């Protein structure tokens, strides 16, 4: 048979071809030449008229050429106000380079029949690619659009193989709009023809088509240059609406001779409309002479349903208990499900059909799930092994708190696992993370050598439940601390007390600087006295030893070596001392000054300790080389007043003396000294009259205790007895003298001594 190429002027003969074909209704086919008896028997069941097709005979007028038209279709039983189906732009041609047309057909309720579709290399003359196909028949079975009759082709570009094409028939403004839209590229083509008063497309509940062969439904039509008993590549028509309730399935092939004679090759249809109400997703199929059609409520499939072996398995990472995933697939046109196992299982799937499985296992909840990030949908086009890994995940929020404030930090990014891979998540927002390890950074971004935001506790762990995982960061400053000892000594080291990660800590200082991190705004303190200090020796700082850490810096404390100097006096009444009891730095010099009160006499300073002063200088110099005690010694004075007629003698301890007569005399003795006083008259004519003043007594010998200054007077009196005796004696003497004189006067002068 001659191969058809480069057919021209085809459209001029479309009207003639359809006029011939519209007169023929095939109710039973005559056997074509070369057909077997078996083939003939199988073809007698077709009830579909020959006329319903887009371009019944695109090759009319070509000498000696008979074309063979295969139609795979479905006729709906219900009525529609619009028809819209998505198809895939499938590029396929036979060995003679002719391709098919994918058609949506609508029978208006006034008898006009409308077709719109996508054709591919329809006429075989050139590689025309994809075009808009359309045609309108009147109620008398005549092609009226395009105007010259026959099928119409219109440019439709760009359309690429594999694009999703929406084919639709709609009523608008008294017209029927025949439109195709490439939903991948956005290309669009449409034709409009009068609806002729129709408002709906009517179904065929009791027959595949009306008497003209018109129907509302879908059809894939393909011409060949030789009888064709094979199948086509699969083409799926998918509605954009709720779907159909029932439909007829059918297929046929017939020959069209150059003179318009039509002969049947085969035909088959479902014996009654197929209902989809009980199982809308169940594909019902029909097969004849190598051709296959299938349909459910939302899809019509024309062409081969080859099987592809897909091998599935799954595994769970991160533990937990969850039901196995469920696979949904299509085999032999029937949608089925299978529960996957963790071992490999091979499943036979229709070639080109879609499969899907659960991306999330069914026991997952709002805060815990078993999820895979692998593709869980696909199209079966070749054998494939699909091993799905489901990850046990929790919905967690990584959060952080700052203690101690500050502004120069950035929020932490937390390391965790997502679908088995390392992931970094900003703190603050809920995230799905694998059950497994996580870690916060120890230091926040913005930390430096002198200021930081540090986490004290463990910053890593294992995610094992939903919720909020919080890490506490402390704002800290680097504080450099040390101490120094001034003026020597061997004290112990001071202790630095502060707060670190919210907890009090202490550290023994050294004379060398130490770097310590201290919480911001925390109080600190250092020993105010060095260990080893006591009541008389200490090491005392002159600067503050407490404060608050608000910035990085140095804290250096100098301790001054000091001794306690005690100044005292033996009697509070004895005088005054200008030096005070106090702490003095080691190595310094001070003066011990003393001044006696009236009646007292400064005797001496009595000092103890290295550098102390002992001596009679009332302004003695003291060098502070140890604890020093200085005592000012004051003696109370005993002032004795004695007349010239009395002699007074005193004795205390080993000291003896006499008070000069006629003038006061003062002696000074230690407080508490007992002084023995003795008074003696200088002549027998005098007598001691008594003591007056601090002591009143008439004894010639007395004792007084010298606690305070004292004044004592020694008084005298005349000894009248002695004076009388003397006077009497004088008188006697005088009298005796007188008597003697008188006697001498009475003796003669001549008497001669013997």
C-alpha cells in the first residue's frame, strides 16, 4: 500500500467526506478483506455510528488510499452545563507518521454537536506538532464549522510534550466556547460557535449515541494507513468537576476508502452503562483487538496499561512505634492499596500511572510525627527501588534566657538533626527536629575577650519529647583581680567573693593578676582584713573592697601593714597625753606627748614592744615596728609646810629625807605610796602641836598613802611645862645666887681660904 506523505488540499474535501459518512450508520460490519472469522465475530457488537469523529477522512481525494480510523471512547449518561478535562500532551505517531487527536465532545440539547481537542501531527504531511482541533455538526448531521466543513485545526503554541492541557466546552453569551489552555506554558487557543439555543450538553442513558452518532463524552481518534490492531500510548482524561455517575465504554475501527465507502474492522462496547456510584475510584476497563480503555468517576484512560515493577520498603529512624505507611497504586486500571513492610516488596503498577504513599505515618500528631522528606508520589515509568526513611520527629521550640542583660549579643542558632541531616535552627520558633541530639552554642555571638554571654549548664542533649528546650546564658565580664601587701609582714591571702553563673563563689587572691569571669551586675567583696590579722597587728586596705561588676576591668587591693599602739597613764588625774590609741602603719614614727596636771609630776614613759620609748622625756619618739604599749607615769606630789620650830622627816620605800624648816617642800612618789612622816621640835621649849591639811592628827609620827596630791602642815606650840621648869630653875638659881651673895656678905673679910 502506498505510504501517505505530504497530503495537501485536505480541507477542501472534508465537507464531502462528512456528507458521505453521515449517511452511514454501522449496526453490523461487513468483514474487511483479509480478516479472520474470529475477528469478524468480535466486531458485530459495535453500535457506534461511523460518523462521530473529528475529521472523518483527512485523506479524502488521495487516489488509491484507504485510511483506518481507530476510536477509543466513552459516552456519558448524564447532562452537563460545561465540560472540562485535563489531559497530558502526549506526542505519539505510528510508523506512517500520523498522530492522534484527544477530544472532548458535547451534544447540545438542540441537536448540535461540538468537538474540541488537541491533535498531534494529525495529517501526516508535515510534523505539525500540537494543534487545536475543533468541529461543529448540525442536527442534520452536517459539518457546519469550520465553514467549509470537515475538522478544523488552529495554531496552539507553545505546547510541549508532557504539558497539562485543559480542554473545555462552555456556554457563554449564547455561544459554545471550544477552548484549550496549556497550564504549563500558559498558551491558549479557542473557537466559538453559536449554541443554537442550547443550554446543556445531554447524555445518552439508553444508547451510546443518538441516531446521528452524536454523544457527550470523550474520544481518542487516530488514523492509520493500514489496519491497526494495536494499542496506543496511555492518555488520561481527568475532570475538574465532581465526576460522572455512569458512562458507556466503547471502541471501534473502520476503514474509509477514497470513494467514501466505510467498512468495519471491529467494534466493542460495554453492554450497559457502567455505574461509579459505589466505588468512584475503581477503574472499569474494556479490551478488544489489542486496544484498551478504562474509566472511573473522574478519569477516562485510553491506551496501554503496561505494568512496571516497583520495589518498596521503609524504615524508621529515631524509634517510637508507628503503623506502616500505606501505598496507593493502580494495577490493570484498578486502584489498590498495600501496607509497606520494612523488607523489600515488589508491586506491579500500571505503566504511566501515579502512585503515592503516606509522607507521614498515621500515628503522627500535632507535636510528634514520623515523617519522610523523600518523594512520596510518582509516576511509574520504569522499574524502580524506593526505600522510604521515616524520621521520628518532635515539634520543639529552642529558647534562651539572658541573665544579666546586655545588648551586643545575637540569638543563638541551635544545631539539631532534620531528616537525618545536620540542621541549624534559630531560637524562638517551633521546628520539627529528629528525635536525637541537639546543641546550643556555649557562647553567644557578640561575646569577646572581655565580655561574654555564656551558658553554664550542658548546652547539648537529646530531643525525646515535644516542648520548649531552654538554655540560660549569663552576661559576664572579665575581671582581673590581685592584691598587694604594703610595709611587709606574712599575712594570708585574701578571698575574692562574687557570683559566677548565678552561684556565689570565692577565690583566694594572689599578688599576680588572675582573670576571673564574673556575672554582670553582681556584687563582689574582698576580705577587709588579711588572714593573720589580730587585735594588735593587721593588714588593712584603704580602698573599697566591695562593689558591683558592670564592666570589664581590674580590681587591685593594697593592704597596709599596721600595728596597734596603746597609750595609757597610771592615773587619770595625773595629767594628759596627746597621743591616741590607734592603728599605725608599720615603720612610721610618732611622738608620745605627756603633760602633768597641777600637783602631779610627769615621771616617765614606760614602753613595751619593738620601737617603743621608755624614758623621762615627756615627748618621746616611738617607731612602729610591732604592737606598742606606752604608759605615761605621773607621781602625785606631797607638799609639806613646816615652821622653823619643827623638824619633819619622811620615809617611803628606801627614800628618806627631811623637810627644810620654814618653807614648803614637795616630794613626788608613785601613786599609792605610803609615806611615813615624823615631826620633832627643835627645842625643849617647843612641842609638836599636830598635823593639818590632808591629815589631821596630833601624833608626831604618821603615815599617809599618796594617791592624789596632798598638802600637810606640821604645827608647833610652846612647851610651857618645860618653860615653867626652866623659869623655876632660873628662879631657884637666882635665889640661890642671891642667898650665896648674901652669905658672902655676912662673913668677915679676914677669913682666909682653906
